[in-house]
C-alpha cells in the first residue's frame, strides 16, 4: 500500500467508503466529510488543510501529557524490538507489566497494591462487574449480584458498560440494560435541586437515593455501587462536597462495595492523582484507562483495594482476562507516561497552579453571559450549561440542540470543546500553560458571544 500523503478529499472519500465511526450518524457524516487530523504537538492538533487547532478536550479526556512526546515513542520502539508481545496467562509475566504495577502501587494511596489489566475503560468496567460478583461468591454471598449506578453516568459502550451507564439513548439500542443493573438519579444541583435547598443538603438528599434503592432491592442482593467521581460525558457534573462521604457511609452500612470509575478523573485531571482523593472517599476498587498512557497506546485496568484483592487471590481461579492484558508495549509506554506525570511535577502543577488558574479564568470568562449558568470545574475539567432563563433555571427544549450549535461554532474557530447535551465541557492536556489557557478562553468567549447572537436571531431566546 502506498504511503504517499493523499489529499483531504481522497481521505474523506476513502473514510466514507470503508470506515464506520463511533457514536456517529454515518450518512450525515459522509455527506459532510470528516475532519482529517494529521499531527499533534503539546495542546495543538493540525488537520490535513494545515489548520492549527487547540484541543480543549485532550483527545477524549485522555492525552494528559500532551501530544508529540518523543520519549514515549522511543520507549514503544525499544520495547517492540525487545518483546513486541507476550501474554500474562499460563503462569507468565514480563518486566514491563511488573514495573508498571509497582509504579501504580506507588502513586495510589496506601491500601491499593494490585491491578488487573484491560485494554480500555469499557473493558475495565466489564471486569468490575465480574470481579465484584466473584468477590461476593467467594464470601459465601452469591446472591449479591446487582450493581447500582446513576442516570446520566457513563461507563463505556460494551454491553456491560453501556448497561451500567445511565445513557438512555444507548439503552435503546441492543436491549439494554442487562439484568442485575439498577440506577439512581444524578447529583446535579442545577437540574435536581429544590428551590431554597442548599447544595450541601442537596448532596445528602442525592446520596439518600442510593439507600432507598438498596432497601428497594434488598441489601443481600446488592454487590456494589459504581460512580464517576465527576460525571464526565454526562456534562461534567460535580457533586456537592457532602455527597461522596455520605455515599461511602451508606455503602459501608449495608456491606456493599464502593467502586469509583476513574477513567476520566484519574492521573491528575482534578489536580489529585485520582478523583476519589479530591472528594475524600476510599473506594474498594477503581477503574483506570485514558490518562494511564495519555492515550498513546490502548491500556486500562482495575486497581483493587487490599481486602478485595486478598479475597480474590485466596478464592481460586478468576476466569476472566484478555489477550492483551498487560501488553508489554502498552505497559512500557504507560510506565513512562505515569513516571513523567509524577517526576516532571505535572499533576502537582495542575493542583497548585494551572488548575486554580483555569477555574478562576473560566468563571470570569463565562459567568456574565445571559444564557450561560452553572459555570463549574475542578482542576483541568470544567463546564458551563446553556439555559433559556437563568433566573428560573429553565432549560432549552431538546429539539433546540443548543449545545451542538455552540460546539460547531467552536470547531469553526479551530477550538475543540465538547457538547454534552446543552453543557459545553473542556478538559485540555494537563501540560497547558497559563498563556495557553488565556488564548483558549479568549477564543471561547468569542464563540459564546456568537452563539448567543445566533440564539436571538433564531428566536430561541
């Protein structure tokens, strides 16, 4: 096959002819034509037309270390020469997976000494489903099978992950959710809070929905509660400070495992290594992916608390795994990535400098718009929500699709932010500087101004 660069139109035609994209209306996309990305460096991308694009989403929440790290590429090259592949089945290991596992035990809090490897966040969630059920079976409580999660939560797109997630548009395809999955409401004060209710009181009330669901199902049938510390794809929904400690108390009260889905929040996104550290709770196990390798190669996993790990280790065979669990090249790159996030002070910089700066500037940039509210964020993950009426918290009708309208204006200005419903969200690479934050927000403000003007022209406000 020729390696000669093709024109943009040639790439688009071949893409339409042979490639089915994730989460896409392919008929519409093929008529429009895909944007062809050809290069990345730092927080920037370039497309096949030469446009320089600011990536305000770090790929898919994952390129924490930024694009273009030649040291990671060299690690991959060297590992491919030494040992391109071997599995971790059949009583076998290899140096790279051992070294990565040791490093992960170092960057987590005490009490998390074991990791099970997957290839993605979705596979990590499916692993959790099997793992917590196996745990309770070993404990002599095989009836504890149901997992509870939240509406509007996202836990991947495999059958198990999509079932556990609370995205109804995903449930509509494929006869989901599967049995043994239940959901409770999301802890979003803007949509679920009552008039006159403090955010702290709302956090406790939202947590109480878990207790109500446990009692409805029966604690003897519930295996675990699974939640993202911050709901990511649901729109960067940040629970009140009162929420997670109460969730943890309820799980402990009813002898239920608490699982954090750290696929987005993990590896520095909040300014702490993991989101559960930011919110002050200790899960029994938690999923990882995305920032583990900064997206340079596919790899994920489940980090397991000591008591759960000890039970699984003493319980005999755990009949689960993947051909590429702990793949040597992915493990080598992930090790180099995590070490760089630590040794270069990138996570610490987010916590002490760029994270607080981003949140201050984000609120200054968007707090004064007439139809923008709930300007929110932690570390380098943030969002705001479009509303028809700020005072009454009246949302736009779903058919208005204001979020997509705004996102498309951002794209035209070569700035990538994501629309999650009518929330605009951003999660740039963790290596972003203050000057880059200022430049990104300057463009974003212009885009929001244009969006408000367009809403008025269309009679939507």
